[in-house]
């Protein structure tokens, strides 16, 4: 299977996320493996939008995230719940949009080029926190509510909500 990523940068955000969701569902049809899905989603989001860093931090212990499949430069290997944007999103079980990472208290700079960030919790079929999806941009203010909704709908795959 020779899949390609779609350049979504010229699309209005709502259309871009609809296209991304359709492509993701097509590529993952018949797949139930979480790591495969994380790797695939990371690649499609990263290359579709041209982000700096896109990937998952998986819950590996009750209050510890460890880097999972991603695209971009090296990520932080481990992040404790409550630390940085990813750890805060995990601890509070909510999406966080950071227009300027320099203004987020306790921001962890895995890549000094990062200027803005969005982190979305990833829940499993029983509502358990499996991971967080972390997307970083080299530009200030890159993410908004449309990104949050689009990414939340995309990661609903892990909960079994594929509508």
C-alpha cells in the first residue's frame, strides 16, 4: 500500500480536519493497534500541516508519560503528570492551547524552536487516559478552537468513536 500525505495548509481549517479525518479512517480501516494508529496519525498531521513536532506521549505509569510515535526532532523522553503543557493536559484531562509557550508556567522546551503548542488528551474505550497528542509549531498563535475540535475528533478513534 503506497499511501501519501495530503498538503492541508491551503485548506480552511474545518475542511482540512474533515479531509484529515477521512484520510486517517481510510488508512486505518481494519486496524485496531494503538501504536500503529499513533504512528499513522502523527505522520498525517505532521506532514499535512507542516508542524514542527507532532506526536504522542503515552501513559506508562499512573502519573508518567513516555514519548510514543512522533514526527520531528527528538522529543522529551518522559514527562511527569503536572509538568509542562503535556503533563498538565494529562493531569487535568483537558485540551490545552498555548499561543506562546514562553508564557506558559513550567513549559518544557524539548525543542527551542517551538513557539506555540496544542495538547489533546487521548482516551481509550473505557474512558481511561491512554496518551496525549502534542503538536508544536515554530510560529506564535498557530492553534485555535478549530484545531482543538479537529484533533479531538481525530483521536476519538482510540475510544472507538469512529463516526
